[in-house]
């Protein structure tokens, strides 16, 4: 029986899969399969889909504020925040302690730790004023600038197909299913602008024949949409 999953639990499982890859020297897809089965799912894609469906049906709940840092009575620190009194120290939310600057990329995956910092900063901006007052406006954060640069680079690198999928993820169809799977897969090459590149990735992850079929259908729908909005190229084929 599948166990209830939350976004936080999904993140834990993702980290656990990467840890298994490092410690057991196994492919990522094998680690994900083991974790999916351990949690009552046939495969990793179904596990992620279950979490997305669960999140869609649950009422939005305001997450609790970040834990108060021990020894700091009137200040909250976000991931990457500089210590107010010790400028060479920065708070690592993953480790729940103040660390040297080099710790973040030496001990944690760079992309993940930058994304965590940006998520924390963006969420903090939505807090009520009383909570926001517990962190000085414009508090120095070691990771904010590179995190925003990473996010901008990622957005700029997305292919037109990947952007099109963003608009299909709410559909109750094979196209909607493959869109949610791809958008939820952090390893999918967002720059892929040909069907062959996207298909090659699915095969590298040992995707099912149904997933490959859904991808092909999505790609054909994407091409049709492109032809409606773009003039043909010199060769007579709409850009994909």
C-alpha cells in the first residue's frame, strides 16, 4: 500500500536516491526504483505523480516559520544568511548550523543548495510583516546572487518544447501525464529542442513504452501548435 507523501517527503527521497548512488555505486534510476517500491509504488514516476495529485487535492496550508536559531532571540536566519555578528559565518539550513562560505558547495550539491536558498528567500517575502520583522530587510545572503543567476540561466535555457509542456501539465490526458513527469524530473534536459533528444533521455532512464508513446504524441501536438503560431522556415518546416 502506498504511503502518504508530502513535498517534503519527496525531497527527502530525492536526496536519499542520490545518497544511494554515491554509497552503493548504482545508477540513479535503480536507486529511485528501490525507493519507489519501498514506499508502495510500482515506479518513480508513479510516486511523483501521486505526490502531485495529493498536493492538488489538499488545501493550502501556510508552512510554519523557519526554526529560531539557537542563541538568536530576535533574528531568523534563512539558508545562506550571513551571521549578524560574525561576517565569515553563514547559516546552513541543511545542517542547521553556521558554517564557512566554502561549506555550501563542498558539502552540498551546488544546484540544490542554491535552489533551496532562493526558495527560502521567495517564501520569506510572502510572510506577514510581523514575521518578516524578525529578519532585517535586505539581510546579506551569500547564496542569493548566484541562486538568482542560476534561476535566470535555467529559465533562459528552456526550449520552446519544455515551455509548451508547462501549459499542458494540467490536462487529464497522456500529454498531461508526460508533461507532469518531465517537469517534475530535475534531470530532464530542459534545452532539448528535438524529439530525438527528449526520447533519448527517456530511454536512458528506462522509461516505459507508454511514456515514450506519450512523449511522441506530445511532440506531435507541440509541432501542430508551433505551426499555428509560427511561419514556416526557409526549408518549409515549422520550427520545433
